[in-house]
C-alpha cells in the first residue's frame, strides 16, 4: 500500500503519494517527481516503468557562479487555533479554499455546497502588537485581490450563494479594481469594521459558524452573520528558506523578516553584497504582477554582471597595520561580509582582509581596540585632520 501524506500543494485539502505528476501547476519540465522523504523504496513503480532508478542518492554540487538571484518565496500565515474561530468546523483559510477548488472543482463543506460564505480579511496582516505575541504589522498586498478573485469565481459557480466580505479596508489597486466592481454587481456585501471597536468574533452555534461584527457602514450596528463557511483571508510571511539563505549569504532583512534591498527606488533588487539580487516575495509581500516585474529586474541585473565578465571593486577598503594588530578577532565577528579572517604571522595571530569581499563599510574600524584596522583613503588620522580643518575654517 503506497504511503500517503497531506498534499501541501492543495494546502492539505487532499492527500498524495511519494510520486507526484506534476507536483503542481506550472511545473517545468512536466515530468514526475519523487518525494524521497516519503518513498519507502518498495520498488512497485520500477515494475511499470524502466525510467525510475531508486538507487540514486542526493548529491552536493559545487557551482562557481558570477551572480545569485534569491527567489525563495513566502509561506502563508497559519492562524493559531481559535483565532477567528480557526479549528472549528466550517472555518478554513483562503489557501485551503483555493486548494479545494483546484482539486475538486467545487466547494463542498460537510457534504454539501454552502449557501452563505463570510470572508474575514487581514488575518495575519496589519496586526497590533500584543505583549508576548508576534505581530505582522505590514499589509500583505495580495490578500484582498485574491479573496475578491475567489469570491467572484464562487459566485459564478454557485449562483444562489450569499457572500459577505468582513474588511478593515479593501485594497484592490490598479486593474484589480475591476474585481471589486464585479463583486458589487454580483450582490456581494461589504461589511467594514473598525479595529478600535473590536475585531470580528467567530462562534459556533447549532452546527453553524456565526460571525459577530460592528459595521461602520451602518452606523456601527452590531451584526450577526450565521453562515455555512468562514474563510480567513491570511497574509504572507517570510518562508523558512528565506530566513536560512539570509543567514548563509549575510543578506540584510527588514523588521518584517523579508530580504532588504539597498534602495527601494534607485536599487530595488540589489543587496549590500555585489552579485546577489532578490526577487519576488522573498523581498516583500506582493502579487503576481509585481513579482514578475522584480524577477525581470533581478534577471537583467544578473545578466548585465555576468555578460560583462568582470567587476570593478571599490578602492576604499580596509587594511591591517600588522605592527599594531593584537588579533582580538572583534573585527572578524563584526564584519557583515565575511571579509576578515585571522591568520598566523611569524608565530602570532593577525587579522587579514580579503579586499575582493570588503565593501569599505567601516564597521571593523569602529570595534578595533588597537586602531590597527583602517580604511584606505579614510584613515582615522585623515578624518581627524578634516575635522580640525573644518573647525579652523569657522574660526
């Protein structure tokens, strides 16, 4: 009997075996993939196809490259048990709903189609800070658009279904404004709440979820919505891969945990490390259009660097006065680029700077207790002379 696990590509709605074909829509090339963590190598698949070789082992491949594009994606926010009723029957996330539609082409809850659905927005986004609890204070940008898109599709599939959108705000910017207008034409109801008056509450009474909320648009009237299905519109979080690769490549991350560019306008896909570029939702929450734009920019930047064949280094890099260096190692731990190491010099340990990696940030200069490490063209004595000259000019 083949081993099975929850299918992550349908967000756990269905199960899959170790062999997947294709693993998910848009896979290239369109060939089967084997999940070796699930496969028990029973050999049944090799009896129906001579193209499968279960004797293969994972390999570590060393590549010498001229540029790296980091596109590690995101992971959807996972509500805590009880958050907006999550875990109750009939309360699911938007991803789980999409997985259900993609897998079965229908919406079925407890064996029947729902007659009423409530979408609750900003779950895992624009959260307020609470003591002892992590808060995602940013807007995930894509959630409103994704919820409206799914709601419009469901209304076309289930003509008689009643759909409510419980929102703080609706941000369907650009061409996606058409989705908001279409939802209005279909008779979908927008209910706006004020977070200062309390967030929506979801309870479970008589076998049905009930959403309780104060509606700003009806002079703060408290509404109770008995529905068959509650959909939590969850935001984005940095993927585990994003966190791991940021640590390995020494890429800066913002307060939201996503990878940080040098400048949002002037250098939007570049990092502080030359030759390393970021793209898509590894950089920030965004939709498909913005992801494609950043991916194109990162690819163009990488190709311009690789096709050039060489790179120009900054002349203002750190250097070490070996006579003054005491080998404390503080500069090594402080350097964000891994450009400094400790080496043996005539029986004693001294710092050494790899000028190809150094960016001249000066972090090492600030922590050196003996003043042995300096920046070319910006030594401490030069800066002191400039300060004295500037002071003398004002006298």
